[in-house]
C-alpha cells in the first residue's frame, strides 16, 4: 500500500532553513511498528502520522516518532501538520482563520491556522504549563568553563542563570551578544567536574536579548552532554521553560507579552518562533506558540500489502 508524505521546513518561510519534519497526512491503517520503521527510514528529527476521525473534518489523531521511538508531545509537528493538511487540500481554507484539533498522546491541542487567498500562513497553538524555577545554578566560573566563554560575556544586569523545569529541566544562561551564543562550545570534562550534573539538567539554553535580525527579540541555542559539539538543534521544546524563565524576573511586567525567538543563522538552518505569554505572576503560564512552514519535498512510501 502507498502512503503519501510531505517534508516541510518548519519555523521558517524559506527552504533550507528551520527544522525538517515529515508528515503523512493520511496514515490510517499504519500500526506503531510500521510507523517506527518509517520514521527510522526517513531519519528526520520527527515524522508525523495523522489519522482521520470519522465525524470531524477538523480533528486529527497525531502520533509522532523520532528515529529512536515515539514522542508524546512536540511543537514542530503541529506547525508542519497544519501546513501540510492545508497545502494537500485535506483541510479547506475558506476563512481567514481555520480552527483545527490535534490529539497527541498528552491530549487534544487547539490550533489556529491563518490564511490569505487560500494559502496557509501562521500556525499557532497554545499550552498551559506549570513550572519550577530554581535560582541555584552552577557558579559563573563553572558555566564559563563548560561553555567556553569569558565571565564578561555573561549577562547579570537584567537576567541571571537559573534552572527551569516544565517537566524537563533546563539550565538557562543569559549572555550579552549573539556572537557569544554562536561561538559557545560545550566541554564535557568541565561539565562533569562542575555542580551542573547535580541539578538534573541535561540541556543548557543559552540566549541573548539581541538578534542579527530585526524580526527577532532573542537568539537562543541548546547545548549539553547529549548534543554534538557543533550541533544547533531546534529549540522549540525549550520555549515553555524559556517563557517561565522570563516571567520569574520581577521586572517582567504582568500582562500579555509578544516576542520572537531566533535559532541559528542562515548557514545553520535559521528558525523563527513567534511567542505570546500571559504573565499573571502565577506558577501556571499560558503560552501561544506560532510559526510558518514551507514545503520542501513530497513523495510516496510503498509498503508491501
């Protein structure tokens, strides 16, 4: 049996940027074993399988697989799936805003897909998250040693390193400039000798409140013991923790904040994530994540009957 698939570049409006996500918009009939094999064969960070619900044309069951196994939640697949449903004609764009529902393993996620002249634009979904913020962090000397930075590059004027978890812990580290974000190199030996392993955080979100692009308010990068020294992976999964981090500072005013986070640069598959957060000074935070996608490729997967 044949299954059509699409590969979209996500959180970007230009091909060869963002994150590559594969989407099978009509995956009915596939079981978990076959989905896992397809994801391993495509070997992208995430492959999305969509299943129809008989009584709804705007609701899809969504299952997500990496080459290593199934993932219960991910944000990039939401953007990719909404975009692919639109360009494949599986969902009609008759209004400026189309409401969709994607049922991931963690539950149903409401999605808004904007369009103009029948073409998909911004895809946005919301999440409500609870966070734990800990001001205890490794010392500045330790942080600089395992990131290959100088003390003068750390930003302590407006922000400071903190540990934040919305289910997965991150060590969030602020620096002054994009150059520091780009040049940082993770040093495993220095990490192992520091207090960092005791915090349970296995990933560092390094960011600066500047960007080389006028479109973005922050530039961010993930590093850590399980990330390659030259790798620049997608940061979407860390954005709930980043929003909670920003809200943990007293100078972040109450109310709704809208901003954009840039990852990478043109040579490293630049991504742009649009964020909104409703800061009410509570542990629970509502976040809206938005982004665009572009089609890179489409094809057919031919499975034996």
